[in-house]
C-alpha cells in the first residue's frame, strides 16, 4: 500500500538505536512481535501443569490421555506517538559541515518521551497489587532502610510462595540502595559485622539467587504543563519479584509474569507542514504500537512500601 508519508529511514534508524539506560520497561515486560494489532494471548494455567494424572499402565492397558490447553484472552496493541514541528528556516540555517541536526535531535527527544511513557505504564502495572496473586505491604517498623530491619527473611519467604519461582527483582534505585546498605544483608554477604558497609546490586541478586535485579532510575514530572514541576520516582518505593521466561511469546508454553505485544517497530517520519510559518515547517513524528500484558498473576510477588515515600 502506498502511504502518503512513509517512514524516514534515517530517523527510524535513530529511534530504533535509541537507548536510555535508566529505563527498564523492555527488560521487565519483554517485547514479542504480533502479526496484527488485535491478537490472542494465553493466560498460564498452573493447575493443568501441576495436576498429576494416573501414570501406571497395565500389561494390556492404555496410558492415561492428557490434553494441554490454555485460557485464551483477546489482546490489542495501542498506538503511542508524539510530534515536533520544526520551522524550515531552522533547518536551512544549520551551517554547512555543522554537527547540528534539528530533525535528528527532535527524533531523539520524542523517542525519549515515548520510552518514558512506556516506562510509566509498565511501572504502574508492576506496582499494582491487582496484578498479583501474592502481595504484602511492609509495616512501618519493618521497612528496609532501618538498621534493625531484616529483609532477607521477607524476600526468601516471598520467593517460595508463587507456584513458579521468580527469577528477577524489579525496584527503584532508592529501594536498591536500602538493600545494598542493609546491615543484615551486608553482614551475610561479606561477613562484616561492624554495622557498616555496602554491597553491589550483583551481590544482592546472587545472594537471593535471582538472575538480576532491574533498577529503574527514571523520574517523571507529574505537574500539569505550566505549573511548578513536581518530580517523583517512576518506580516508587516498592519491590517486585517476577518470573521472566527465557522465551517470551503471546501463546508460548513458558510462564512469564508480563510481556509486551509489539506490532511492527518503532518508527519516525517527516510530514511537510506548508501552512506553518512563511517558509513552511517539517513535522517529525515518532511512534510505536504496543500492548503490555500481565500474562500470569501467579508468577510474582509484590512488596509495597518497603521504604518510606520520598
């Protein structure tokens, strides 16, 4: 099909290459391609895989027949896009040989905002107790920043509760730092009994036998445009234990807490704006079609308010 404003190969290359290391959404809810904007996805049925049929077979008997099914759910992707309009005078005024690139800069800026929006959506799902079969709110006296707190027992007990063992932790930088400085954890990992010290995030993950602890460091301004900025951490003061499958599919056979259906790839395009300014302008549009899915509420455990709100 001939499109009036096709994707710009150079700008699309920039948006696909974009990486903000403070954002972790793609690692928390990995992407998997779908062929259409509407699709079917399988909700994992743990009862089916854990109900043991009769396996004993008589000399002339027939083995028990089993059938593997799935709870099929409807899904859809949503379009998320942003525009930036750049006067053609600004583009023409770039000196020859200059590294200035108004269209490229706009593409990267728009991509960052699109990615931040996705980070906020994923964090909202991870931090919502409605998306977990198992969760708890940590009492004020047991919060992890306190010298007498012992989060080790809380986390180890939580790992043992879901029917499938979580293999990653997901939290904010503030919570991770509380764990890294926690006296009981430092002592258990290093043998340091001085009541001081710090360990690495890798050491904390290895201590709890997790593949990794994903740490979101992003901030977002929650004030309305024109108001005094009000910044808050995207990942707040919670800590989630999640199962992330090695193979992520909408209709796969391996459980994951959450996945992201993606239709096509993130794209960028130029659209002429002849009515803007005396010499016109160029509209840069960046967008993607994605749908975040909580595939298995059983495959995780959520701790709420593990440190005070900052």
